C-alpha cells in the first residue's frame, strides 16, 4: 500500500466528517436529482496493487508521445510516468511529494464525497508551474478503473504560479463495475492562465463522482471543460471561487447519455470580487432512457461590482424517454452587474435535417451530422487535438446507431 | 424528364397548388414566374420532399419514376436538386465534409466509386472557380455567417458539384447584385446540356437574359395560367401579372 497523502489529522477529520454527513440523499437540495443509493449499497474495497490496463480500449486513451507528461493510474494506484516535461513545470505524485496547499480549497466539511476522498486518497498528480512559465503542450493524467466492487479516490492538485500558463487533461475510463471518486484542486495565482479538461468516459457500469475545485486570484484566466460520456451514474461538480479582481472564467460542459445513464452536472461560480467575468455553457445530448441534470448556480456577492456573467444550458433530446432537469440559477447581491442565464431543450431541427437530406445524405447520417454539430460548439473550441479525437471516438462508441463514424473527417 | 399532372398540394390543411400541370423535357430550361404567394416555392418544396407539405391529388414522375413516393434523399440521389430560396445555416457542420458526404451518397446510388478526400477536393476546387467562391468558405460551417449572395453562390456551387439532372432554382437571383447574378448564371449555364434540365423560379427578367429559357410559365392561384417562349418574360416584366390573371378568369 502506498503512503497516505494527508497528515493523519486531516484524514481522521475527513473520515469523521463523512461518518456524520453520511451518503447524500435526494432529500437534500444539493442532491435533489441524483440518488446515490446504487453506490452506497456496495461494499467497496481498494485495489491493493496496480492492475494492468486491459487491452480493450486502452490504446485509444493513451496520449503518451503527444502529451508533455503523462501519468497513469489504475484503480488509483500509480502505474507509469512518461514524457520529458518542460522548463518551469514540475509534475510529481502526491504520494511522493506533499504540498501545504492540498485540501485547502475543496471543502470536506459539507461535501460528503470530498470528505470520503480526503479520508481515503492515496495518490494523484501534483502539477506546479513556476512564475512566468508558459508551458506549451499538455499534461495528461489517466485514471483507469478495472474490475468490480473496487473504488479509488484520485486526488490532484494543480498550482499555476503567477503569470504562468498550462494545460492539463484528466481522463477517466475503465472496464467493470468500479467507483471513482475524484477531487482536483486548481489554484490559479495572479495572472495565471489554466486550460483544464476533464474527460469522463468510464465503463458503462461504473460510478463516477468528481469535484473540480477552482481558486482564482487577481487577473487569472481559467477554462474548465467537463465532458461526460460514460458511466452508469455520474456526478460532476465544478466549483469556482473568483477571489481576485479581474478574473475570467469559462466553464464548458458536454454530457452525452444513452441507455439508462444518469449524468448530473453541478456547478457553482462564486463571484467575490469586482470586474470578474464568467461564461458558462453546458450542452447535453440524451438518448434512450438517459437522464441528465444541469444544476448551475452563479453567486454574485455584495463586493462583486461590474461582474459579467453568462450562464447557458442547451439540451438535445433524441428520444421521447430521455429526461433533462435544467436549473440555471443566478443569485445577485448587488446592482452593478451584467448577468443573464437561460436554458433550452429541444429535438433536432427540421430545417437543417431537410437541407442535408435534400443533397442526398440519408436521414440517419444527416441526424448524426447534426448531433456532432450540436456537440461541436464545445468540442471545436478545445485546443488539444487528441482530446477532440478522443471525444469523437467516445461519442461514437456511446451511440453507434445514431452517429456516422467520422473516418477521415477533417474536424 | 419531369411530368407533373394535376398536382394539388398544400401545407397545414391549406391547399396552395390547385391542379398544376407541367412537363419539362430533357435538356430544357423552363422559367416559372408569378406573383408573391402564388405557390412557386410550394412547387419547389413539394418536388424536393420538404416535410409537412401534403400532396392531395395528382402525380409527379421523374424519368418515369414516381417522384412523390421517394424520400427526400432518394430524389436528390436520382438527380433532383433544389437551390433554396432561403438556405439554412447549419453551425457545426463543415461545408466540405457535408458536401463530400453528399457527393458520395449520390455516387454510391449511381453505382459509381466513392471519391476519396483528394479526388473530392480536386472536384470541389474546380467547381469553386465557376462560382468564384473563396476556398476559405469550404472550411466554414454550412452557410454560417454567409451573406445573402454567398449563400446563393454556395447553392450553385453545391449544384455544380452534385451535377443533378434537374436543377430547381428558387429565386436564386433575388437580392443578388449584377456580378453575383452573372456568376450564378454562369454556374447554371455550365451545367446546361442536352442531359440537364433547369426549372428556374424567378420574379425578374434579369437572370433570364443570361439563362435564355426555352419556356416561360406563369404560376398564379396554384396553377400554370399561361405558357410561352422567352418573350413572355419580357412582357410580364413590362405589364405585370394582372392581365394574365384576368385572361385566366375570362377563359373559365
Ligand atoms: N408553412 C406554411 N404554413 C402556412 N402557409 C404557408 C406556409 N408556407 C407558405 N404558406 C403560404 O402558401 C402560399 C404560397 O407560398 P409560396 O411560398 O409557395 O409562394 P411563392 O410563390 O414562392 O411566393 P414568393 O414569391 O413570395 O416567394 C402563401 O400564401 C404562403 O403564405
Ligand atoms: Mg417563394
């Protein structure tokens, strides 16, 4: 067993806190749309040692050679590190290198799954950039789950130093009925630029709960993208605290559910200081009996004058039995702001479909092109090409009957 | 090539075409003119199978086959092309990718080998020149952010690439400046041959001076009320439609 990440006191506190809080239930406002009973009723155990990544699917996930540094974990246990890194960048394992900043941002007093993670985390990535370092390329952290009744609690800490710039991709995938409970803390110091991707394409019988906790200081710029494609029951939380003046934040999400998947996206953006801007766009595509949730809150505090905030959730329902609960919320505590929010729910539009078909493209293929098109508003903005490829593959695997395989597509 | 007999059709329970009969032979260019709301676009839409239009009576055959029984994409694959009056913007669908899929769907239907990326690009480049579209347009989303004139030229470009047997142009000339108009006409004339037919819906004589139709028809009140040669278009431009409508009423 690898050594624990946290000092014993924190672990014990967090464990105690989880005991007190217990598993959340839909009676709690924060968990209104999602029942975690399927997770809580299983007797989970940790993997003692690293399994190997199964043959199937794994080559697709591997971005070694394209990533600057790649860390791979199986069931939360470290497997490999590849890549040379870059000047001003340090990528290490939290099991080997501790940071005083760890557990300072993700709250484990009120968030049961963060408490559970903090009590049980054994390893994860620590990514630090020096002040002024502009890191070209991206860092990839791959968490692979394998087997049944196994849980893992990945923990990551990303510290972007003043005026530094970096891109981090986290991929979650696997095979089996496992449970991943991940927490990532991102700290963007003054003027730092962080582009963060979380790609959740877990096995179709796996459970995934994850929190991205973002802390922004003055004039920092963070883009956090969350893509959820796989998993039986998924809860993705992104919480951002804009703690300095002039920060900008973009939260972009894409969730794609089929079968009887349940994908819950919860975001909280806390505007605490003046002159900050947040742009949030989450798009959902739901088929079969899948259920999606978008529960987004933007809080503009008393001291956050000149805030600009836009929050949008757009959903595409492909079947009559798919369900979306969309709840964008603005809580504004001062007058000097420009904020708007909204959500849409719809089917594929008739006009574009007719247009494509009138050129000879078959109905199924035309529908598929339009489904990709709906997703592309998020995907095309992604700067990391291997991520775009991964998402298109994952989408195709998710709904092969709906989507044309995009061989040789230029984008 | 195209035989329309006693066509009655409408939308949302409202009958718009009321017994339209028209025959377009192979290699012919026909112009259809008529007042606003007379049913010109309805005819174009019914021929291309736009959803929600209902045919209540009559028949349409294309090269002897029942056109109305075919799905929209089948009609396109058989060689019917509609340049739309209002081309829709489709964000997220790449122009070149879309058109390649379309070309290959048509080729497959004809039993021809599908084009690979290089072959297709070569074809596309060649046709782009005809309509004077910049290559940058190819990599944009279908019609997204295109000006009115660019959308129309894109329609003609698609037509040129798909090489249909029957091209239906629904007011492709409307709103075009003289240069764009000439380009559109050039695109259509390039397609013209003894194997290709054109059905050109327009309000103006302008395009017809470049296209020179074999026949001109007036559509009013859901029927073809007058047919003639290319001179008819000139006459219509000078005198309007009223005299024809009166003639039609008197003839009953
Ligand atoms: N979706 C619709 N629902 C109801 N009525 C419609 C619809 N589309 C068209 N119409 C009506 O059908 C009639 C014929 O319309 P159509 O578009 O065919 O005319 P047009 O000859 O093409 O006119 P224009 O010269 O203005 O393009 C008009 O009265 C129009 O208002
Ligand atoms: Mg019209």
